[in-house]
C-alpha cells in the first residue's frame, strides 16, 4: 500500500475533506465501508461542505498510522454535548503513513481538520 506523508497527498485536487485522528475507540464500519466515527468537536458549516472523510488510525503500539478514505454522508449529534458523529460510506484503507499526526494533518494537535477550499 502507498505511504502518504501528509493528508494533502491523499485528497484529489479540488475536493474537500474532513480529516480525523483516532485510536479506533469510536470508529466503526461494516464490510461495505458504511459506518461512523464519533465524538468530534468541529465546525459544522465546513463539515457540511465536504465530500470525503480521511481517517488516520493509530492503534496501540503503532508509530504512524493506517489511512482510510470514504465518502461523507452526514453528521449527527453525539451523546456528548457540542460534539458530532461523522457518517461515511465506501470507507477503504488506502495506505499508511510514517508521519506523526501533527505532520500528517498539518492541524497541530487538534484531532479534526479540513482540507480544500472553503
């Protein structure tokens, strides 16, 4: 699989995406790639404009992470106040990264960011 140094290397030119960092505890999807990832504090106006969801998954004991891309469906309120669950379809693993989250996402320590022109 391909190694992506940054999230910008994953997203096709001209598209908009939400990019999230997770350790997997609130990430779930079926064999068809339908699912969601939850408890994100984010800007809803930007989220409603994205086409793609990029997930950086770092499981326990890993350095770097696995990279997944799916199509954004919608969001819904999380059980935790002021947070949302992001829903997607056709999520698939597209590669990995040896970059740490701040270098991959270019969003600092924030676990959610956006790519594209808003």
